[in-house]
């Protein structure tokens, strides 16, 4: 699949959230822009820092007209534990077969401590109200992700 580019329609999907409810990207069309972020594994240090930054920025994100959807290959039960443990106030989605990650081009070869394996390449997409990709963040810093997203939203709204 060719790499997604700004201006492309975002690939559609329907996944289960941390409560086992179906959530579809099309549910947000015409209402909010979506901060869609892919993260490797719930309750790991980097993913927790990233999620808590977004949690703490909920008011500013809402003011910018954005909702947050986090996607990982974790099962629904692990997402529920993650949301409860860290009091997360946004939707986490389970992509166990990584089909959505494949559509977005974020499932790939990773290297960690000399080992190679397939997994989520930490990436975020800003999707506008019409369902088009407004921005792609392929270099994500977990500590500053929330403020980077807010800055991008601000520049898109100017």
C-alpha cells in the first residue's frame, strides 16, 4: 500500500473500544477532527507517558475541536486496565490483528535491544472534519506528543 499523504481520505475502520463498544472513524465526520495515534503496547512506560499527556490536555484538545483515538494491538481487556489504571479520558481501540495499522502503514519492522520484530511504528494522524488527513506525525516524542499535537491543531485552525 502506498504511504498515506496529507489530503488523502483517511482509511475507514471500525474497532472495539476499551468497553467492547464498536467505534467507527465515520462516526466523527462532520463533527470533530480526530487525533488518531498508534502506540505499541498499553501500560508500558513510553505509551503511558504519551497517553497521560493527552489525558491532561483534554480541555485544550476539545477547545481545538479534536477528539483522541488511541489504537494498539492490545486486547480490549488490557485497554480497560490501562484506561482504569491511568484514568484515561479518551477512547482506546483494539486492533489485535493489526489490520487498521496495516491500512495506515504503521505496522512494520522494529529493532529493540538488537532484536528485530514486527510491531506498531509510533505514528499520529490528524484527520479533519471531512475525513481527510491534515497532518502525519511519524516522528513522535512520547513526552511532548500532546503539546506537539496542540501546536499542529493550532496551525491548522489559523
